[in-house]
């Protein structure tokens, strides 16, 4: 099977509206993160220690990678996946918080965001390093079979063959961690971009313009949105796909049907106050039947843009909560 991984490309670009910011200096920090790249743009009226800040940002990214990566069998989540125990296992603070948020988004999306689809992705050829997973006689589990104990800060799985995949939430979680770090050192004007998952923060009324790239390639961008203190995440079925049994399939799995989505023309963008939630919602909702996504977003007050590029015809829809971000 041929692996066509396009996930290293950033599908969201950004620029900063600088009107009225003459007194602020601009700093740009960049590096590698999760098989992609990151950018952190900072505005400050004081001199900052750029090297020290980048070192701490790199440490945050490294720590989440060794916790949540499905590409390394030495990561914390890979070790948990390979374990045959169904008893509670003590886990790190960050792994617990990621799984806690994952279960919350799973409930919100009626199970369309489900971290227990890792075995399906592995079987179909995703992940460069084929991580071993425990095979069972049947696959009769969902995210509800991941049980959390807040008192113990521990987790357990009801079925030994569950394989947790955190790729749909870990980048967003890392963005929020970096945002918290910057605020802790009194940096309050910034934009963080990890592979297209973005968090912006301003301490005044100025805005960041975020341009969403056109997945069809016909134009440079498909839409501009204007943010002040929000996060935005995008999920596209065309970003990471493989050829499986003569058919191209996306890395996005429909947990209801237990099938990878084969329509490689879909894009969902979500705006939320935190990037962890935006990332997971974009991953979960793109797995939903496309004719239900906007109605679901409207019913749950989710700011969402849906895009489908079918045979050169671009279909673009917005939820009611998204429209306010389309103008400055």
C-alpha cells in the first residue's frame, strides 16, 4: 500500500494586522513540531529573550510528543496501547488532561470524535512505523471503554485490544500549553501556529487576519477570518491519505461505520476559545455525514466552516456562529 502523507504542509497561513502597533516590536520564532513546523509571532513593547523562549517552546513540544505520539513505540500512549492490562494505570498529568478533554468532545459530538480508532488506521497503513497492537477476536469498543479516575490520575481500558490515537487533539493541546506559557511570562500579544492549529491572543481591540488556504490549489486562499482571542483548527481529508486495496482513503475514520472516509475533498474549520477543543471538534465533525455537519454545528453553537471541492465545484457553508469572524 502506498502512503501519501501531506500532513507536513500548513493549510492555514496568517498575517498580523499591524495598524496602531508602531510601539510594539515583532518577534518570530519557528521550529519543527510533530512532523510539521510551528511559528510563534510575538509583539512586545519590551525586549524579550527570544532564545530562552524558543527553548521552552521546544521543550513543551518535545514533552507532548513523548507522551502522545503514535509514531514512537516508546511514547507514553504507545506503551499504554501495547499493554494487555485492563486495570487502572497511573499516567502523566498531560496525558490525563488530553484524554479527559477527548472524552468530553466525544460526548459533545455524539461519538464522532473517538480516540479508539487507532487500530483501524494502523491496519490500513497509516503511521510510517507500523506500531504493534494487540489483536482481539472482536472489535466491540468505543471511547466509552476508556475509563478515567480523577482521584488516582489513572486510566484503564475495558478491552485489551484498544489502541488510542491522539493525533486529532495533541497539536491543539500543545498550542494551548504554549499560550499559557507565554502569558505566564507576561507576553499577551501573540499568534501560535503548529501545523495549521492556531491560537491568537491580544490585549487590545486589534485583530489577527488568518487566511485559510484553498485546498484545490486554484487560489492561494479560500477565506479570511479575523480573530482577537480565539483559536482555529482545520481538518482536511486530503491532508493525509493512503492507497488501500486500490482505493485512496483518508486518515479520518468514521467511528460509527468503522471506515476511513474516501472522499478526499472535505475541509472543516472550527473556531473556539481554546485550540484543544477546536482541534478535536474539527477532527470529529469532518467524520460526520457531510449533509449533517452544519445543522449539528448550529444546534451546538459551534463556529464552523464546511468546504467540499467536488469535480472543481466548490461548496462552502458556514454555521451561524462562524459568520461573525468573516469581517474585521
